């Protein structure tokens, strides 16, 4: 056990059930799901530890598990001098962390009006909410095509997404639908790979649509979900607006949505 101050008696404490380190910058972990906890695939919650004064130090984390899963998974960066992740990256199975039980977020299917094709565009750990959504049967009932685009600096940082897509194809709940309807396009920005370049550049120069053999974004058919760095989010919002797409929200569904709480 590591020397954390969170115990089973701490308010909103949940137990770590799995930890995996993907690179020196990225790790994932799971917690035991409280029996009464409910959420919509794509939402986020506040997670954290207690600081030196015994006060909760919390950050927003998208739930990477689908809404039907018995475990709650998360995907995180490691910031060496970060107040939270410098400690959170050292968690072990059996440790406890704080989890507030009020899920929120804009990356939910209810925030989009019906369409034919949905794009999920992520950078880095921004793939987490899409890891939840692409394992939700409702997604494949609502859309004929599901396109997941994940951009990282190098090939090693794509491992989480690649493994996710490969393993879900064998999932008895959504495997058949995923094989028919899911397209996965990983790209890198600092290391040469099969697809090199930022998603925003690939969209603007038309290469993305050529790779997929589809027409450019249209308000009639396409819906877009965006989760990544602030720069990517801003650029993608501009691109969506240029194609005539209107931003949506839980209260007013639209053609595209952006997760504003994500930083990483």
C-alpha cells in the first residue's frame, strides 16, 4: 500500500482495482463502481486525493468505461510537478481515492441531433470519453458509421486506443456492430507513422475524407465530438462552424459538441 491519506472511511472514497502504465507519460486505472452510481457514457466526474492539509484536491476525469461496466476506468497523463498527477501516478491496487458521484459533461449522445455519421476527435488522453462511448450499444443504434480519430505525439502513445479498439471487436455486446460500423484512424505529430499529422490539418487539407472515402462534413449527415488540448478544441470548433455545423449542448442539441472540462 502506498502512503496516501485517503482511506475507506474518507467521504466518497473508492478502491483502486487496476493500474496500468502505458508510457512514462500515460497511465490508466480503474476503481470499483459504487452500486448506486449511474452515468451516461461520455460524462466526467471529479477525482482526486487529499492534500497536505487534508483537503480534497480534485480534477475532472472522463469515465473511460461504458455505462454498463462494473468497473470505472480512467486514463491520465503524468505531470512530474503536478499537484495531483505527481501523486496519483503512484497509486496501487487496494489504495483509495476520492470520487465525487455527480457525473456531468457535454460529450453525450443526448447533446446531438440525429445524424448518419459521427466523428470522435481526440488528442492524448482526450480519448477517454470515446473509450466509453464506442462500447455503448446505443451509439451503433443511432449512427450508421462511427469514426474515431486519435492524435498523439508518437506511436507509443497510441497503444491505449489501439488495444481498446482491438479488444472491443470481441466484445459480445457490441463486437459485431463495431466490426461493421467503427473506423479507427490513429495519427502522430512527432514520429512518422501510417498517418502523420494533426486531425485539424488532415480535415483542412481534405486528406481525412480521402482516407475514409466520405464527403466533407455536412450538417445533414455528420455529427462531431471533440476532446483534446485547448488548441485542438478551438481549431475544431472553427472548422465545424466553417462547415455549417452548430454547437450543441444537453439543453439544446446540435451538430457538434466540445468537452470544455478536459485539459491534457
